[in-house]
């Protein structure tokens, strides 16, 4: 269970890294959900 959670988190981080590479100049590209999780 814990390993699956960590694996899912790593996949999410990779997805965000790809988003940053696709939109390096627009932080709004993350969307409201990502910004909310970033502030928390």
C-alpha cells in the first residue's frame, strides 16, 4: 500500500516536470488543482 502511494506520487512528479518543460514561462499551465496542492 505504502509503496503504491509512493509510486503514484513519483508518477505525478514526473508529470509535473513534463508540464514545466512544456510550459516554462506560464505557471498557470499547472491548473488550479496543482496550485492548490502547491500552496498546501
